[in-house]
């Protein structure tokens, strides 16, 4: 994969179990009256209609790695002991991203402004869990391709801002994936806009 691969229309079911878990509901423990459950399900459906999932992925050979640095093409160097350890045994990486789009973020802000906090919290949970599920979808897509090459992505993924992998690295990931083409921006604090946009690094290795 030379340049990024884009996924303009990711269609996945709402990850209801994860949404309910994020909202603090536990099966068999939390009791919901019928009216409460109906209202919650309606808000989840309404939020889903405002989510427009897109994604991107790019594979890159790992040129060099020591205990604190990971070197990639295009003069990319990630300074992070945690990332370097995560990539032990890997010969490639994949940088991936997913975004839920602008509409859902605008509606979350609108709900807060109109003093509809509970509705806003539900919409926020739906957006967060759905965009995370979209990142899983991109990962699964890559794994299918890797299998044909007798390769695999190691378990887990690593994101800028985690451990000692500084959030500033998000800018290089943003550039490598050309995320402007998905309508995603990045601010001076290295935060992606719209808010419900995420990136991650996967490690790729040959299957023994």
C-alpha cells in the first residue's frame, strides 16, 4: 500500500453492548423501566442517523527500531519507548483512522446548549463507541489482506497520547493518512476535528 486507502462509507451496526456499558448499564444489574428503555433506544437510533463513518489506512515498512525510536519512510521518526516495545518483532506498521463526521458532534453540542444533558451524553456515547467500532472494522479489513500475504497484525493498537507516545505524533499520522481528504482537520494542540475522529498504529509481522 503506497498511499492511503480510503473508506468513504463504512456501514456497521450500532455496538449496543458497548454503548450501554459506556453509559453505565450492566445486564442483570441495572434496571430500566420500559419507557426509559424506549427513550434510550430512540436516542441511540437518532444518533446513528447523524453518524457518517469514514476511514483510512496506510501500510509502511519499518525501516529501523531501537529501544526508543521507530523509523519509517518519508523521514518519519516516532520517539517513544512504549511504541518501540509494542512493535517488537514487526516488519511493518499500519496507521489507521476513523471519523464519525461533523453532524453528530454538532448535535452533541446543541444538546448541551439546550440543556438536554442526558440526550447529549447518550449521543456522545453512541458516537464514541461507533467510531471505535469503525476502527475495528478498518483493522479487520487489513487483516483479511494480510492473511493472503501470510502476515498478521499483532493484537491491540497504539494511539498518540498513550504512554510516552506524545500527542504531537498525531500530526505525522494525520499527514501520512491525508485525513483532510476525509474532512478531518487538526488543531494546534494536535487534536482532530471533528472531535469523534481517532487514529492508531498497528504492528504487522510475518506468520511463523
